[in-house]
């Protein structure tokens, strides 16, 4: 492996622009059920089960009442009696059969006392009330099997399905996109195979930059690298939306001219970049839509649901344009920034964090990352890898001066500083991590990295070229040429063109 670290500086003018700017619902169905015991009270207040039949007795009050009713008929005022009547009375006293029979067998009253069948039957088997108590079928059936409500709760599949799969254009549906992770932001990818965070300049699809995909966090690399369904949700939103509502290729190229140069002014690839990176960075891609303006004027429910997941605002606006088109989205007076953040691979973000770590160790201020300097660093790495340029030859060769001048003009800077690593490798699993460490060990590179006047920075991913012209010191054993760049500037880049 051959490795080289170098450093220069260049650029032109300056203008200004850009700033950085299920609850889970649980439905509890509670059926209040009785213990199933039927209670039938007796006349004296005791309770009996169906196995023990009550003996019904007349109360003392009833007996006294009967005695009072019987007394008038048994006692009468005696009149003056003749001897014959007295004799007859004596005979009645001896044999008072009729009255005695009535006393002995007061069958009607006694029968009423012994077998007051109607009342007793009512006490024993108050069938209507008891039947109602035992089997209050309508109410009990409603308590046991409230079929309509229960059925609705058990089999409310449409509602349940809606909770799992919210409508695509709804706030809840769009908010799901904010939970997805970019492929090149996965720790697993970076830790296991750093070589995968590499731009292949021989790629048939996009030889200029990483092609980003978004899905849920996974535990195996094959799931996100080879499973076409891993990013199906995000792709479904990309395919459904009308991108003409927020994207204009000419505006995008004028707003981010160095990005346009990196992508060789390919409108289709620039649209793909906006769909997979630009919306995550809050980039403005048309005169009519600025996401910062939309966030300021849209409903607060969107801000609460989406937060800083800028991509969600674009998708929601496109999917609900009929209702949202009255919301202010224009960047009137250029009062809103053209971008809000930068979507970085783990390779780039760790390079940036480590550079600022060294700067803090040396007591100088940190640098901010700028998307146009990232594009410049990527373009430098692509050009050198593809053309097999060594060190900083790009800045010195007569045939590259015109292209270099165009870069100066596009970022509108008078100068920049760059650090670079170049090397040949013998297999695709080469270690492409931690370039900041190499620069720290070189005095000239460390000075460029930690210079106090530097304020802005950009970092490339490693670029790999396997074209036949890139042969190394080991001939055929070297299968490719790699390049990586860090770029620094004391002045913020901006577009040289008037965007409004």
C-alpha cells in the first residue's frame, strides 16, 4: 500500500448565503357479572336454597286476627229462657256437636291456615319474579354477551388495521419517516465493513456520490444491503409524491453549484440526491418552497409531530397540497436559509468530530460543516481517483487549471485549504477509516486542520477507482486507487448566482 498526505490552498470571490439553522391505546372491556346466586327471601327474613323447602307458618298477628273474627259468632247475649229452653240448653252443653264440630274441624279456617295455597304458592314459587331473578335473560344476556359491542371490540379489524398502518398522507403516516435510519449512518455498517462507505467511481448508477437508502435499524448487514423491502416504506413515499411542487432542477443547480458540478449537471441524479439527502438537510430546491418558511407558518401539530425531521415536512406538503397550498412557503426577501443541516455518513461525521476534537485540544475554535465544501471535497476525491492524480497534482497540472478555476467560481471563495490521502489497495475490504489521525501526524496537514482562522469545513467519503489506467506499484495485484479529502475555509461559500 502506498500512502501520501498533502496540503494546498486556493479560490476566488465571496458573496453571502445560507445559515444553519401509541401512545399505545389500550381498550379494556369490563363485563360486570353477578356471582350467579339466586336469593329468595322467606316471610321471616331467612334465606333458603332450592334444596331446603321452607315451612310456612301463620304469624301470631294472623292468629289473633282470626280469633277476633271468630269471637262474635260464638258469643251471644242470652235472653230470658223458659224452663223448656233451659233444659234444651243443658242438652246442648252436653252434646254441643255442631259447634264442637266447628271447633274441632274449623276446616275452612284451618285449611286456610294449614294450606294457604295461593299465598304459599306465591311464597314457594313466585315463579314470575323468581324466574325473572333466576333468568333475567334479556339483561343477563346483555351482560354476558354484549355481542354487538363485544364483537366490535374483538373484531374491529378496520380500526386495528388503521392503527397499525396509518393513512399515507396523514400526520401519523408521514411521521413514520422520521424513525428511519440512513444506510450510511448505521454503526453496524461502519464498524464491520468500513469499505462499504466508499464511492465506486465505476458504478453504473451513480459514480459521483453515495446512494442513500432509509429503513429501520437492523442487526445484520444483509438485511439492509440485499433486502429490497428494507427501504420499501421510504421508496413508496418517494414514488407517490409530485416532486414538481418542491423541486426545480435549474434552481437546485444554481443554489448549490458545487453539488451540480459533482453530479455533472445530471438532472435525474440531482433529483435523486434531493429526494434522499436534500430533504433531510432542509435544502431549498425551488423558488416557491422553503422548508424553514413552511415550518414557521404551518400548523403547530406538524411541528410537534415532525420536530427536526425536515424530510417529513416536504412529504406532508406534497401529499396534502390541496389543503397546504395556502400556507406561506416562499423565501421572500431571502430571509430563510437555503439549507438547515448536512446529511453525513459515519465516515464523514466522525472525521468532523475528530477534527474539532484536535482543534479544541489546541485551543482554537471549532469549524462548522458546509454542504458545498462537502461537495467540493467529494469532487476532489472523485477527480483524483478517476484520473489517477497523485498528491495535489490537480492544483498544478495545466490541463486541470480550468476545471479548478470553475470550482473556485462555484463556491465563490478566494482560497481553500485541503488535506488528502491517496493509496492503492489489494482488496475491497481495505480499511477506510480515521483519516484525521494521519493528518494529525503530519506537521503541514495538522496546521491546515487546526489553523485558527478556519471557520468552515467539508469532508469526502473515500472514492475508489478500478479503471485499468490506475495501476499501482504492485501491478495487477493492486486492484484500485483510492482518494479522500478534507477541505477548510475561513469564509463561508455561497452561490455566485442570483436566486431570486
